[in-house]
C-alpha cells in the first residue's frame, strides 16, 4: 500500500519557508494563491524562468 499524500493547498508562506526564500521576494502570483503540494514537489526539476 502506498502512502497517501495530502492534496490540500499549502499557504505561500509555508512553501517559501520550505524553499528557503523570502516570501516578499517571490512573484505576486506565488504570494497570493495557495499552491498544491504536487507543484511544490515539481519545482526542483521544473524551475520557472527568471
């Protein structure tokens, strides 16, 4: 049996803390919308262009 993952969205502040970035330095769309855990897990391999 595989472990189940929480699919509820995470708050931007929690994600910023996990990524080790300052929330105020993140783009507006990152700061204002909850983000799914799957999106956070994909960030190390699929980074947005700067």
